[in-house]
C-alpha cells in the first residue's frame, strides 16, 4: 500500500520539487498552495491539489480534514514560508506579524491539526523546512532568523512529547537554494539610516560565486526524502554543502568568533 505525504507551500521551489520526487517514487502526494486552480502539478499521477493558506486556521482545519478523508497521511512536510529582510527599525508591525504567522504559527497549527490522527495510528512523521538560518545568523534578517531558530527549538522539544506515540519530528535546514526565493519569497524593509550597510550585505548575498554554491531544489528534496523515510529518531538534517560547511565552521570556531567573522565578511 502506497504511503501519503501532505505538503504545504507546493507551488514552487522546494515544495514543488518534493511533491514531484515523492510522486515519482510511488507515494500519494497531497500538495497544498494558496491558489491551486489550474496548477500543472495536479496533472502528475498520484498528486492531489488542495487550497491552503497557513495563516488561516479555518483553512488549515478544512485542508487537514479533506486530506485525512482520502486516507491515512504518513508524512506532513511543513514547507510554506518566506523571508523578511532589512533593518528591524524599518519594519511595520504588519510585516512582523505576517512573518511569524506564516513561518512559525502556520507550522505549529498545521502540525497540531494532524497530531490526533498520527497519535491514533501511533505512527507518522512531521518534517519542517527550517534553514541554515536556524543555526547561524546573517545581518539584516532578524525576524526570519527568529522564526527559523524557533522552529528548530520547537521541533526538538516536540519530538520528546510525541515520541511516546511513535511519531517522529524532524527539520531540514537548507543553505542556499537555486530558486527564485530572493525575488518571489523575500520581503525587503528599508530605512535610510541603514542604506550603506544594506548595500554591503546585499552585495555579499548576491555575489555570483556565492549564489553558484547553492543547491538545486531537487537536491534538497532528496534530504527531505531521507528525513521522511530513514526511520531514525534524528531531529535535524542539514541540507546542502554550504549549510554543512557553515554549521561546521560555527561549531569549530565557537559562536562569538564565528559571529565576528560573519560581521567582517558582510559589513567589513
């Protein structure tokens, strides 16, 4: 009997690549996105599309009910998210709330909605996209880092309480991904007092050599596959050579020395 994965944020990038990968390996895929109408992903054998905006609790409830009505769900992949960058001083309260609502609360609410079904079956796996930005930090990304560090801690704690019911909780922390995330999934706040610093940071982030080191969405999807199917109790999975390298550098140098190096590299 084929297994089923439920994915949020499936319209592009990693979510879409993961949906295609799992379907190609015989899984049933419930791919959710805010506007699924006419999306070609629905033409792939085994893929069912459902509408879902993870900032809307009623829509989460409806999507989960629809998914479970189709049969047992084995894996939930919390992937919906975006980046809010720029100086904190230039961000509106609406921007801050939206970032936390999508990246953190959306994951928590979706997970919470599936727990009763997983607990009843005494099995199931939650996988959440975090980021190397959940282990290290860069300038002018503080709200984004807040959500990603929160997801790592939340997942690690949740794994304790759900483990007794045979439920696994995991995170996949990618480095750079060669998608249009920077254009499509990035909101940039501005403030004139930080213009010079921002220009320096953007120059480093957009450096061609740095961008070339990013992984493809398909490569990161393979790490999602590993986390979802390896049966291990391991919580955190680094994804991409750049993520593995940065994590190793911070561990070897120590947090403060590593942070000093990041500051020098990005701000001079």
